[in-house]
């Protein structure tokens, strides 16, 4: 065959229907689904996930596609299932669960084959029944457990160290969250007794509850406020509450750094940057053929204490030097 005829034949193959370069490239790009409760609280997470993936070579639109779905607080269980099913219909290769236990269950109820990667927003995945064991998950679920709902006692201890005069602590929580109920019942009371603290739980029923709660707190003047951010309602209003606490001159403790950046006094949790880095590695390994059943669920080894020194000054609080020395990050 002459060079001219060979070239024409090659071109006809490359540009024939079903063999276009564009379609070939699209077919090769893996899809990652992000499933969460709220786009408001999920926005920062999705950006952090994208950044972590970029750092190991996954560029959205070039060698990876990302689809996001959020249920936005709908109480309709059928609609929640439909939202999760949308990712399955899109034939994603991995579903990253950017939410708590409820979001994990929607994903698990929707697919038994697509790998599901936890980013540690819920309770103990073994206790919750998501995996058989941390070492051998056994199904299509693996990922991270950040121990957030198990750090309440340590968070109280650090709160007491940060505010030495702390005695009565108001606790804002959503009673509809199972992990929060366990934390209030099992983790916080023993720590409070050891530290000589009195706990004053305040139920949050909806977004309008916060103004009413702070109206009462401004009259009763607790020594501090502990915010339990489980559930979309609490996560979506976390930075708002940080601002209200600052305005009310009430020292506040949170699980998430974003709340401290918004005016909260302190936060303590597993190191977020390390969580996203490890999450990206899970996605990478699964896309390369690893089975979730064989990938152990990881627990955090790095934790982060953040102190807002500027907020402390605004509420007239002096942070002990030994606490500042222990902080991983100080906002000035």
C-alpha cells in the first residue's frame, strides 16, 4: 500500500464514528462522584478534594471528571435515594462521601458494587455497620475515620486549658444526629466530671433556633460554648454561630478550623489537610484496581489545635502561654 493510501486509511479510522479521538479520550477519563448533605458546607470540601487530587496528578477536565450531588436537607427519603442514584446512573468509578452516617447509608443503599470512600465525617464505621472491621472492610466501602465524634473529651480538656475559668459550658447540638447523642451520653459527661465542668445542652431544631438560643445565653452568661457540628443543619450554621459567640463575648470551641477563622476561639480535630491527602490516595489506588474490601480504613494520626488570638482579645480573654505553645496554628 502506498504511503498516501495508508495515510487515508489511518485518517478514516481515527475520524470514523465511534473512533473519534475526543470520544476515546472521554471514555478513558475516570469519573468521581461526591455525595454530600449540603452544597453550602460541601463547597469547601469539594475544593479541598480537587486540590488533593491535583497534587497527585488528577486534573479535572483533563484526566478526571467530578460529579457532585447534595440533598440540601430534604426530609424525603425517596428523594435522597434518587440523588444518590444519579451518581450511579452517571456510571462514576468512585463515590466520595462528604458527609455523615446518613449520607453513607444513601450511598450504600444505592450501590453494592461502586467503591465508596469515606472521608471521616461520621461515627465509627464498624459500630455503624459500614465495614466489617477497620483492617478488612469486606465490602465496597473503605476510607477514613476521623474520630471527630470521639474527640469530645479531649476537646473539652483543651477548652478548659484555653479558658481556665471555664465551669459551665453550653452545648449546641442537633438531637436528630445519632453520633451526637452518643457523644453527649458517653464521651462528654466523664470528661466534664474530671475537669469539674457543668454541661448545659441546648437542642437546635432548625436554623431559626440559633437566635433564640443566643438571646437566652446572653442573659444566662455561660463560661463557654461547645458546638457539635454533626449534621447538615449544624455544619451549615457553624461559622454563623462563631460570629454570634464572638458578638456575645462567649468563648467558643468547635471541631472545624473554618469556625475559628470566622471568629470562634478554638478548634481541635484530625488534621484536615492530611485527611484530604489520604482521601486522594484512596481514590488513586481504587482507580488503579485496588478493591475497597482489601483497603484498611485509616484512623487519623495527626491532629490540629487552632487558637484565634484575635477573637480572644475581642472577648477580653488571655490565652495561657502554654496553650499557645501547643497550638498548631494561631490566628492573630
